[in-house]
């Protein structure tokens, strides 16, 4: 915890001779950044590549070239990080991807893990 000293002078303009100076210590809490979470897209043998590209564009704000490149990484390496977010945002994105995949009857998997 960081402490910041403040000097309080009791000098009100009148010279009373004691010249006392007090020190008040105020504490300022040090805030930590929230933990971040990686959203991972996992490869499977059934979800069409075009669907993965569309998901990356829609939910992760990628342009077509970025989404296509990441889709190829998922395809070749088995998984890839689609983005890094706070817990609530990562959880929302995973839910959105999984919901859309199920809606289109694709087995696409999307997970999150602490960075």
C-alpha cells in the first residue's frame, strides 16, 4: 500500500510561538488490473472453414484477411487465440460463439483460459 504524506501547518498567521507541524498520512489503495482471459477457438473435422471465418469476423471484429489467417492457424495447429479480454467479455464471446455454432448444428468449440 502506498502512503502519501500531507503536511498540515497550524500556522494561522498569528505567532503563538510553538511552531508545531503535524503530519497526516493518507493511504491510497493500489488497484490491480483485472485478470485477462484468452478466448480459444478449437479445430474440429466438421465445422466449415467459412463458418469459422464468419464467427471471427462477427464476434472478434476481425477483417476477412485476419479471420481467414486465424482460421488457418486453428486448422493447422488445432487451436488459436481469437482474443484476450476481461472475464465477463471473454465469457460472453464464448457463449455467443457456442450458441451460434449449435444453432447452425456445428460442433465448433470455443473456450477461455486465464492468461
